[in-house]
């Protein structure tokens, strides 16, 4: 059931800095607002499999099976390290002031999708989060779950796009200082490497 409590809780969850927020900000600052919005779209779409898993009960299997959880966890950790390396490597070749090409925007979006798909904590989170707001006897649990999920994803997309636009604005302000952009990008690379290590040692 859509309630004020659900909306406020969801907003807090979405606004809190996480891998999706950091990925959106890093692309917005490095490549501009369009790339940031592409990252926001990709991260939002990457939530969908976790919501479907919660609806189908697959998240419960992941919660019970240490093997399944570990496979996704280490895959996500390795992918975060890959993104960290890409960010670090690309800092010296950024064309400040040039718009991203359509193909690069697609790549940014697809990386965002993969980033969230390979985050096992999202599936466990939705297993614990969404059922709290299901009201028995009003509608079927599945219909309520789908509706709440759609609202959560829409909220995620809007907030992430705002982050992207803010990052794009900051990029324009820093366009005269390419060295600053380079070190900001490298800072994001270090943060992603740290998140990869943290995820690798995460316990359910």
C-alpha cells in the first residue's frame, strides 16, 4: 500500500550515497549531464531484476544459499574493481567540454545496469524492505509489490537524474581546471575499489 511512510523511507534509501549514486555522479562530472542521466537510467534498470527476484521468491533462495550469494557477491566485487580501473585509466583521456557520443552513452547505461544486477545486497534489501508495506486483504500481494516497486524505481530515476544534472553543472564549473576533473575521477576510482573490497568481505 502506498503510504507516506513508504515514500519517505524510499526517498531516504534512494538519496543515500551508494554505488549507483557514485556511479551517476562520476559520469556526470567526467562526461557531462547526458552521461550522468544515462548512468542514472542504467542503474534504475539494474534494480528491476532484484525486484523481480523478490516478487518470485528468488531472493529467499539467495539468502539461504551461501553458494549463490557468494557467486553474485564476488562477481559484483570484481566488476566494481573493473569500473575502478576504467575510471583511473580514462582520467588522462577525458575531453573536457565535449559531449559524449551516443555509443558511449549506451555503454555508460549498460555498465550501470550490470553494476546493480551484480549487487546481491539489493536483492536481500528488497526481500526485507518491500514486504513491510504490503497490506493484507486490499489487493493481491503481487499487485501491491509491483506497484510499490514501480514507485521506488521512478523515485530512483528522478533522484539520480537530479544528481546527474548537479554533477554536470559542477563539471562545467570545473571545465577550466582539467587537473581537478582528473583527480576527482581518480578519487571516484579509489572509492569504487574500496567498495569492491567491502563487498567481497560482506556477510549476509
